[in-house]
C-alpha cells in the first residue's frame, strides 16, 4: 500500500483537485489571452483604418481591412479552440487508460 501512495501524485504535494484547478486556471488564462489579443488586434485595425489613405475608395478599403481582420481572428480562435479540445481529449484518453 505504501508503494501505491509513494508512486501516486498524493505524495509529491499534488492532489487530483490541484490538477483540476490548474486546468481551470489554464482555460481561464487562455480565454483572457484570446480576449486581450482580440482587443489589441481591433485597436490596430481601427488605427490602420484611420491612417491617411492615398486611394479614392477609403470606405471600401476600411471595410476590406475589417473583413480580413475578422476572418483572420475567427480562424485563429478556431485553431486555438481545436488545440484546447485536442488537449482535453488527450487528457481524457490518458485518464481512461490509467484506470
């Protein structure tokens, strides 16, 4: 029995609850990072749209910049969501295999 506890996560100062809390913090941190990056990107797009333009069609240029930015933003968020889902799936598979 002592061998079991020595090999488990309970003896090195970590508990199952710690890993759950750590995962929640990571998820919250990732979400916060995505929101902050979105805000920064939005400000950059607005600043770029306000910069003087030499073309005659400023409105079309601004709309294209915003559309391109939005598409890139959505693609990046989809990729990050996919990475998080893959990580959770891998964690679930590992947990089920260890049972």
